[in-house]
């Protein structure tokens, strides 16, 4: 278990206390939720750096990184919708994109091709992460809550646009990926 993989698993595990902090009222729960979210996002940033610098990029790490990212962001989206901080249509678009691209990646992997994150996927994730951060910061009520919630909503609009662009940038390759899979199945 490499340090990078431990960071990835920490992000996955952080989803549970983050959801508890968002839903169970206790003194400072909203601030705790914000801090847990920031810590989880930082693990996403650092796990890749650690893996590449130590030359210990593993198949487990690649798979779990994607699962941890999706578990974190989808859970937070559902919570934000439930808390009235995010529109359900925004969450639906972004979750559908995640499932569609992940499904395409799985098909490609069966054909022996790994589809890495591209610049649009990274831009999408950065926009989503920033929008969630701003919304959670506004939700704490510590500093300019009304302004931050509105700013977070507009940042989420940008994230939705980047999600659609990103989804298209991956899914336009679907015919090629399916033909690779079809040729592989014919060989078997």
C-alpha cells in the first residue's frame, strides 16, 4: 500500500464523516464539513504527485482514484441539492456525465486501451471542486454567506458547461472505442 494509495483511500473514507457533518447538527458542523471537503480535495491533488514522483503509479491507484473522486463529488452534489444550495438539474447532468464517461472507460479498458483524463476533464473537476468549496463556505455562514452561495451557484453553472464539453470530448470517441471492443470480441 503506497502513500499515494493511502491518500486515495483517505479521500474515499472522508466521504462518510463529511456527510455526517453536513447532516448531523452539532456546534460547528458546517465548518467541519468544509474542512473535511478541503482535506479530501487536497488528497486528490497530492496522491497523483506522490505516485508520479515516487514512480509508484499502480493499477489499484488509478482505479481507486477514479472511484474516490466520484464517491466524493457525487455525494456532495446530492447533499448540496438536499440542502437547497444546488439545482437538481445541475447534479443530474454532472452525475450522468460521470457514469457515461466511466462506462466508456471500462469498455475501452476491456479493449486494452486506457483513457486518461484530458484537459477538459481536469478543468471540469477543478470547476466542480471550486464551486463546491464556495457553496460550502457560504453554507458555514462565517463570511458573506449570501454572496458566496450566489457566487457558488454561478461557478456551478460554469462547472455544468465544462461538464458538457468534457463529456463530449470523451464521448465523441465512443464509435472508435466500440470498434476496438468489437474487434477484441471477434478475436476471442
